[in-house]
C-alpha cells in the first residue's frame, strides 16, 4: 500500500491546500492521542454516511452527518477558529484570492506561468 504525500500546508499551519482551495487544518494543540481518536470518530461517521445513503435511510444519514460535523468541530476544522490573533477564517476560499496567493504561486511553481 503506497502512502499519500502530505498535503501542502500554509506557512502558518492554519490551512491545507487541495486543488487550489484552502481547507482549515486540525488544531495543532491537540495531542496525538486526541487527534487520532477524533480522526477515528470522523472516519466512522463518514462510513455511516455512506452506509445510510446505500440504504436510503435519511434519518441515519442525518445522524451520521451530525457525527461528522461534531468530529470536525472537535478537530478544529469547523466552528470557531483555533488561533487567537484575530485573523479571519479563510476556509474554502481559493488560495489565489487570499493573502496566501503570492506564497502559493511561489511553492506551486505557477509564478513563471
């Protein structure tokens, strides 16, 4: 089984970049143990969403989506931001429209395009 490369992370560690879009990273203050448990909860909830969709169980799907949201909030990927310097949340913004644009052009190699 091959391992996936780590996603590109902004210099401040607040976001990962996926297909040119910023996604909030997990709170780095979480312990490895806590993070692992929350990621396991998230994956279980995502599998529950898929299972509920396969059986068209709308109630179970709604409950599973709520479990996904709880795990993502506990990880710091949704809900209140985990940083305290007052910087805005740029989650889901295209990186090229944010203050990270010049950094991204440099690391992405698109500066000379």
